[in-house]
């Protein structure tokens, strides 16, 4: 007969010893209170029926059943840890990141990623401290920058060690053009067929420090001669009084002209341009520009709203979805940049932090902050009121200079 030792705990995994006796006449002693569970009891000695003791293998551990496979009659408390039904894993609740976390993420975020769909991938981004240009750059690039460097290859060696007072280097200025030459595009893509400029200015002083490279590119791009010069005139009284559309009525209803739009872009002295702005500098530019716009006098007074997702201006509501949709329908709301040149230049860095939109209460003046320039003013008017829109831009520029 077989009888397990009762002193072993029911939930224990210890090996059980059994005693085998050949004759049922031999009584097996009661070992219920035995203090040693691993010592096997012996049958009484007998010559006719010798006692044999065998050790069985440990009980195999069954697979973990689910709660549906546990019989209702079997109490859960009697199950060993290995046979208890598995419970759903409980994941800890994620805490909402603090404002400091958002700021740290924005500082370390690199928006000039290598993946640029649908244009392709940039194998090696041109470093702002590079000492030489990539191999065959002049042959691979279709840009005005490559044309000038192909004619004067010594310009890069002459200017690569120079920098402006704000820290802008030549490598930073030509980075979009060099990266474009390393861009892999699909065979049916027409990106390389479009001739790019290939150079940007990191600040106002870049035009002077790197003028040996900027001047020939500007002349070639705009087809200028040595006698041509850029003249700035913001006097609206010098505009012609000839009507663009003679059919326009007094209320702005015209047969041919639906509306006019004048755009003026300006940058603030003492700051680098948006492609070269750091995280803190972009917020400083936004603070100065938004303060000047909010302090405009009537009829140009209005409200400034940061973009959705920006954490740069506290206690100021972001732009609503309705207002955002209205500006997008009028093509006045700037969107995230997706072109390879804009991404390589750094216009998407720390997006959308430090960016916002100002609109006056009449709705005919919209200003964007930290888009491609520090401030871009767009004045709109129905009909052919070109004189009125240009006068509005000039007055806002003058008032903003005094308010800032």
C-alpha cells in the first residue's frame, strides 16, 4: 500500500517519500506527528517479504491556468503560487510632464531629422564646423551657391574661419545648399530640377562678413548689375494714384480685382535671424515683438495668441481652432515647414515654441512672429485699395518701433 507522509505541508514543493510493503498484514505506523518529513518509515522486517523503499520524482509543476480553467470546487487559497491564475498586469499611471520637462524636451529636440518624406533621406548633414565641402559638391548641387563656388573654389577656404559678432559662421549660412546636394530623391522627383539659392543669412552682419559670397549670388539670382542698388522707401504718398481696377465702387466691389495684400517683413536689431536662433533667443524675440504689437494704438490694436502647443507665453490663451481655420482659409496662417531647405536651415527647430499670430480687431492686419523672419506683417483690403494697405503697413511699422 502507499501512504504519503502527512507532515509535509499541502502547499510545499518538497519531495514526498513513500513506503512499499509486499504484504498487507504488516501495519504501517502513523507518522502524522513525525518531526522529520524526509525520513521514510520502514515496514517491519520479515524474511518472507523484504521491505523495499523507493523515491518518486518531484511532482511536475503544472502550467499556469487562467481563471476560466480553475474548477469552481477548488478554492483559490489552496493553489500554489505556480498554479494560481494569472491576473492582468497593472501598469503604473503615467504622470503628466511638468512645465520644466516640456522646456527641457524643447531644448533637446532636433527637428532637422534625416527622414524628409517625400523628398528622401539626407545621408550626412553638413556640420556647422566642417573644414571642407563634400566631394563633388559643385557637380551634384543645382544651386546658385554651387555655381559661385565652382567659379571661385577658394572662397570657402578664405571665409570658413570667419564669423559674425553673434556667432554665425559660413558653414551655417551654406548648410541648406550643401545638404540639398546630398539628398536622395526618387527617380521621378523634380526636386533637383528646381534651382535653389543654397545660402541663408544667419544675421544682418552676415551680408558684410561673407559679402564675397553673398553679393555674386544675389546678383545672379535677381539678375542685377554692378550699378543696381537696393533702395528702401516706405513713403506711401509717392505711390501712383491710378486705380488698378477702374470698375471698383466706393465700397470695394470690383469686377476684376477681388482684393489686395501687402506683406512687409522685419527683423529686430541685436538678434540673429530665425534660422540661427537658439531656444532662449527665440523666446526673447517673441516677447519683444508681441509686446510691441499689443501696444499698438487704434485702429491697429488687437490680440496676440501663441500657436497651439507653445509654452513660451504664460497666462495667454493660444489661438483657437476656429480662428486658426479662418486664417488658413485666407492663406495667412503659417504651417510647419516640410521642404528640405527649410528643415536644413533650422526653421522648424523647437516647433511650435516661441511662435504666434497677432490680428487687429478689424481683421485687416495679421502679423506672424518667428516664421521666416522675426515679424511678418500682412495687410489686406477688398477691391484695389493698394494705397490703403501699403499705408497701413508703414504706420504699423512706425508705431511698432515706438512701442517696442
